[in-house]
C-alpha cells in the first residue's frame, strides 16, 4: 500500500511506516495529479484540495484529513468516484478553547473587561463550541448558545452538553439555543466555531456580514477561530473603524496566506491559523487519521502517538489566570505575524506546538487568594 502524507503532520512518521509499505512525504500545496496517481491513500491537511483535478485517474481509495474541517475535500466528487474520506472532529477542541481562554484573559488584563460582567455568544456548539462554553463559564461569563442545525435536529428546548454532563460551581442554568439576532443584541463577546458551508440551508460563508455587524447593540468583541470566510473582511474592517465592535481576535482569515494587512494591524490579537495547533490536538488528529486508515484497509498494527512532555511541567504563579497565560499567551504569535506577515505559511507550518493545560501542574503562591483574576 502506498500512502502520500503531508510532511507537516507531526508524530506520524514512525507509525505510518509500520502500517504502509511505501510512504511519500510532501508539502500540502505540492500534492499533484502526478504525485497521487499511483497512491492508495492520502493523509492531508487543509492546504491540499482534494477534488476532481487532483484525483481523477488516480487509484486513491481513501483520504484522511488530520483536521476538523473538510471544506478542502470535494465530498460530492469523492462519492461519485467511490473514494472514502474522513476527518478528525474534535481533535483540537481543547486547544482552541485554550486559545479563547487566554484571549479572554488578555481582554481582562489589558482592556479591563471583566468576564464576570459579560455575556458571551457562541455560534456553533459542537466539540469546540462546547469546550469554549465551559471555559467561559469558568470565567464567570453568562453564556448564550447558537447552533441552528442542532436546534432544528434536537429541538429548541434540547438540553445542551453543558447541562447534562458538566458539574459547575456555582451552577448555571444554560439557556436553550438562542437566535443569532439575540446574540447580536445581548452579547459582549461573540465567538464563531462553525464549519464553512458556502451554500445551502446552513450557509456560514459571510455569516458575519455588513447586516450582521449593523445589528449589534453592545459593541462586542468578535472572535473567529473557525474559518476566515465565515466573516466578511470588508464588513469587519468597517465595524472596527466605525465602532460597531470594540475589538476583534482573529486566527483565521480570508485568502490565507495572503491576509489583509490593514485588518491584521487593527485587531486586538491576530494569529496565523494556529488556535488549534497544540501538540495534544495534533497528536489526536494524527491518531484519528491512522485509526481510520487501518479500519478502512483492515490493518491490525499497534502504534503509539504521544506528544513530548513540556520542558517545565510545573507552573508557578500568583493566580490561575497568570498560570494559564504562562502556558499559552497568544500575544507571542500575534507579534510574530505582525513582524513578518509574508511568512504566514511558514509561521503556521513550522509552529512550535504548545501543550494544553492538562499537561501542567499549577502551583499558586499564597497571594493568589486575594486576586480578582482567580477562577475555577
């Protein structure tokens, strides 16, 4: 069996070479019809567009994308061609939640926005959105949830995972799914965690457009870690310039890697599509891709995907908030991108993978009990 693998997928080399007889590594944008023609399977990231142009005439039977999103796969063509594909839903959900958590802490630290006095609206309540809701609750925020597909499938009165699975102290009764217009009217922060659908009933392309921004009532902070095309860049720029929103935190951009530099320099935090790039999330995605490959081809081979331990696993700080920012501070990634935006793809492709907070132990100094930034 011959497998073509994106060479930026971490922790895969030793495992895949135990599974496949022939493995070829290539950059995501170097997958060509000639390269994949005699391959049985592809393991890719978002930079490889799997469509008729790439796949027609090849012997590819299986595609695994080591990502949550799959809008780079022409699923209809794959169905017609008999090609099975799989993605890695939820693989980096904790990593994205960590990114949002640190960003909210920076809003408190630098912009004096107290989470306990704020309402957050979460658009898209899947694996990622649910974890972001937990983070927001831990910060003391009121949480509103918007997910039209889930609401239509489960009913507007459906209990959310937060109500049924989580045990919060103090308890919070989470609302039913809330219309997007209500989020626009009541929220101080609105964060997007939806897949990109360019057409159809649940279209999310330019979900945040000029009309959306003009419907906002509370000058919220906008966060996008989903897909760049979910927000219309020109409308976002106008909203920043006219004060319809107070700030923006943007990890994903239209036209990556050729991003809008004016927007980069106006946002509170701008990073090169790395919100989900923790070592743990990448390990999860690699494991899920290889497990799917083995299931499809009926391969029974043992392997382990383990991210490296952090250099300093014990974090000493005065508050939990300070500790979490020591574990991950998005300002570093923002500074790097602003210094060399032309290196967007390099900064993303060679990102020094961080560990999620579960990999650390926190030791709080005695003064921590007196800090307003301590939370559960």
